[in-house]
C-alpha cells in the first residue's frame, strides 16, 4: 500500500494558502514572500525597502527562522510591526504558520506584508503561503551557479534580486551569465541588482514593490 503523505501535506497547505489569499484580498493587502539561502541578505533587503517606502505604504513583517528573534527585533526597532515564527527545525514556513501570524496583525491598517522565509533554496519554493508575490534573493558572494542547482525557486518567483553587487569585483560571479540563465528559466521576472551596503538599486527595488502593492484591489 502506498501512502501519499507528501501529496496530502501539500494539498492541506494549498487549502490554507487559498484562505490566506482570500483574507488578504478582502483587505486589499499585498504580501510578498522573500526567499533566499542563509546570509543572502533577506533582512537587509527588507529593511532597505522599509526605509524607502514607509512614507507611502503601511508595512508589517512576518519573520521565519528555525530559532531566535534577532531579525524581528531589528524590524521592531524601526517601529514596524513584526511577528516572529520559530519553526523549531522545519526548513520552511507553511500557510498555517502564516495564518496564525496574520491573526496578530491589523490587516485593515496595512498595505504590504513581507514574509522573510527560512533561509533555504529548496522547500520554500514548494509551499504556497497565500502570498501575492514571491521573490528570491541571490547574493553575489554565493556564486552565479544557484539557478543551475536550484531551478525550481527561480522559476517560481515574480522577481529576482541580485544582492551585494558591491562585491562583484571580488567574487566569481558573472552577472551577464546569471541573467542569461534566469532569463531562460523565468523570462517574465525582472532581475534587480542592488547593494544594501552602498544603497544602490534600492529605488528599483522599492518601485517594484510599490507597483505590486498598488495592483491589489480591495474586494
């Protein structure tokens, strides 16, 4: 007898994700799932977006980590609501976890919610959280081979951010080759180059976010 455990888990998650999406749509709230490997700069990218859009968008952050509250405390220090989810070992967030976090946010007062997913380029791509949009961050310091090794996550996003471009002269990272590969995997996704350290590319990043947030009608 074959037991379809994985299939059942994904089906249950998809049902909860649909509920999350419906709930957000009713309030006209955009939710962006930020995915990347550990150390790619997820928190820095989010904090730069907060700095660049907080005068025009009402923001909140859901932080996913296996342990600790380091990132959520950094967001709270910016006077932005932050809900911490500690997975206790799981390598990704689920729609049920996100639903519980949404219970603690005033959705009627928000325009955009960031989800900082657990650092991982595999499992997060498979789990719908009810998000409005998805993006993956590729750090220059990681090398340009990640789309070859983890094609699913690069196919499953609405935008691709190349972070830490200030290090490109010191790393074995070919930006043209990277763009060519991800363009073949996901031709509709923009590739945004930025450096949080030097604050370059932030306007393009914030512009993409604002366009995404303003495209959400309120049911």
